[in-house]
């Protein structure tokens, strides 16, 4: 009900690892038997936006680049049809397990591209990540790749703040019991964070990200907002604040695959719960009560 383009009865899901069983006439670079990562974003590879590195805005595939579980049936199924396969999907190195690469389909490149890279994180920066859910944790995990000096995780749930430390956060702030802005100002000697990453998608957390950033800093909005957010431009412009938004392009997947293969990052820690495909209702119930169940990502397996 949140996304108008999704019709009733649509098979959901836009993150998968699978094995090719059949290929169409237009597929030249892949073969039956290949184990592949299916990203959330599908790219034609030829339109102007795709050539500009913006496959999330592909004008050929429809619905931008996000079609799985949106305008065509998605990946939470036994078999999935994958359009534009040559341009869109990635072969999985033999040495890597399905679970090592599964989270490169969406959350890891989202946190990296829309949070860390869009936020222009530089060596030594203080980075505040508002929201320690899976995407926020992905931003925390990858902030170190750009040399972040101090990464501060903010969340209401102590369990997620504990997870944030395991993903690379240096400090945590519980926004339910602490004054986040005052604590950030204390840590940064009154200046504020160089970069704030909003990874929740509600007005209150966006405002918090604004309040924590320093003059000349950068706010990277990653959260998916379902209603309008008030933008205090009269305060932001004079402080030279940069705000970025975006839908993941998944163009960093080859780099992330290399980092996983070399052991530099370990995405398997995202997987906190596992279910067989026929247990999908139980899986949804678990994720719907993520705080109570300490759930980050729920993995469905066809086996």
C-alpha cells in the first residue's frame, strides 16, 4: 500500500542470489548454471541515464531501475525472470557463498553510494549515522572505506546500537535517553558533524540530521520518506549545508564484491534469521517485530 505502482498480488522482493536455469535469445554473457547476484536495480546499459552512471533512473526498463516487486514480479519466489540480464546481474565468484554476496543486491551499495559517497565522506571526518537499521549499518560498515575518523551511530534501540559497534561505529547515542545534538556537539568540540547520514525516513530523524551537521557540512538522506519533510532553508543556506538524496544505482557492486572476496568487509553479519521459502509468513512476522527479535536481515532459502 505504500508504493502506488505496485498492484495487488504482485510477488515482492528485490534482493536475490540464484542459479541460471534458462537464458533468453538476447543473453550473450551468461550461461545456464552460472550462480549470479540479482541487484535491486535493473539497467539497460544503453539509455542516457545508464550511460551517465544513473541506472536507478533508467528510461528503458520502466519505474526507473527498480522493477522487481514493483512493476514486475520480484525475487521472493522459486524462479525469477530477470530482464536485461547481461547489463544488470553479476556472476558470483566461486569462493564466495550466497550469503556473502546477497546483501550487495541493495542495502550495502545503498549505504555506501547514497550515504557515504553522496555524503562526500573524507579521511578524518566525523560522521553521524541516524538510524542503525540494516542500511544505516551498511553506511557505518563502509564509512571506513573512505577514511572516516569517527563514526557515531544514533538509534532508539540498544540492541541496534550494540550491532553498530560490531559494524564499525566508534560511539553510540540512544536518542530516546540522550540529547543527541548536545552529545554530538560535545564530541566535536562544539562544531557539529562533518557528515550526517539519515537512514530512517521520517521527518524527526531528518531534522535530527540537520541539527547535528556543522556549517559547511553535508547531509546525505538515505531513508525512504513516505510523507513531506519540512526544510528550513532559511537556516540551511546561510550555513552552506549540502543535502543529497538518491535511489541506489548499484554501480559499486563490482568494487564491493572485490572487497568481500579479499576479506576487507564481511556482509554475513547482516543475516540474523533464516527461513525456508515456505516459511515466508513467519519470516515477515519476525521482521515486522525486528526490535523485539533483534532482527537485521531475514534470509529466505529455496533449498
